[in-house]
C-alpha cells in the first residue's frame, strides 16, 4: 500500500555525539510529523532487540569483550538485517526517523584509532545501505554535553573518546548535512528539524529516488 498522499516515505536521520539531544528530537519529530498527517515511525541503531543487537548491548554494557573489527561488523550487520523492512516501510509511504546509522558506526569505530580500522575501512561495511534523505547533525562541543546529565556508564561515554568521535563526524561531514547548534532550546531545534523533515517528506512524496551509502 502507498501512503495516504501517495509516494514513498522519507528517511530522516539524526546524528551526533552522545548526550547531544538526538533521542529527544527524534521523539518530538515523530509526534510532529504524525500530528501533521505524515505517517512516521521512530527507529534507532543499534536495534538492541535482535540477536545481533543483544550481542552489541552486552558489549556496550561491558558484560562481554569483543575484537574491535568484529563489533564494528556487528553494528553494521544490525543495519543490514533491517534493510528489507526499511525498504518496505519507505515504499509503503511510511517516513522513518532514525536515531544513529552508519555515520555513528564509522565515527565511533574509527575513534578507537586501531591499525586497519580507518575511516575508509569503517565506511566500507555500510556501502550499499539506503542513504538518508535528510541528515540532521546536532552539533555540540564535548564540554557542553558533559554539563548535561553527564554520561551514563556505557563503553564509549568517555570525554576523550567523544572528542575523537566529534573529529570523525567533521571528517565525514558533507554539504548536504543539516547542522544544527544543539545548545539551542529543545523547541527551537524541533522547529528547525520539523521544517527540514517536512521538506524531505515532500521531495520523497513527489518522486525523489532513494540513494545508497556513501553518496
Ligand atoms: P545509543 O546510546 O544511541 O543507544 O548508542 C549506543 C552506542 O553505540 C553509542 O555510544 C554510539 C555507539 N555506536 C557505534 O559504536 N556504532 C554504531 O554503528 C552505532 C549505531 C552506535
Ligand atoms: Mg547511549
């Protein structure tokens, strides 16, 4: 079935370092879209509910250890295993608002600075996955994210590591990214995100083809 207004749904991606407000904005955006008659769902990566996702969850909570390349491949596989459903949802007219994707995958693994796990290798495992129609990057200095609730206890929630992650996002950054200053109010950010998303929804509804990483 096609969406109520015909055409495919949009893939809206939020990226940024830990604690920059992505999850809050994702929830607000899905509600905002739904209340404007745009059928939208909230997805997140890692999706910790699958068998692969449970392995990732154990790793992030430091219950298990894993080779750095191996866990990178699991994060990537966790996206590939959801690809078919993603494509079906988008084709049926549903807009997907997604909290993290392959950009997190590359920014975080490359931050480990392990031989062989450079940006290009990290990107390669996601090549061919559906590309976002709009990427909203919430930009915030690591010092500012620390002033918020503070990090939780997960594996990557360390100041120095997050600094490397932010540097990698800068290296991945493209002109098409919509970069928003994450220190603005929740309401201001939401207003901008909604405008960006409604633009992408309209483009996709009227025939914009879905791209693939890493275009
Ligand atoms: P979350 O806090 O958004 O649930 O993400 C969990 C952590 O996993 C976060 O520190 C970012 C990291 N991550 C990766 O290292 N690789 C990936 O591919 C993804 C999606 C997240
Ligand atoms: Mg987290």
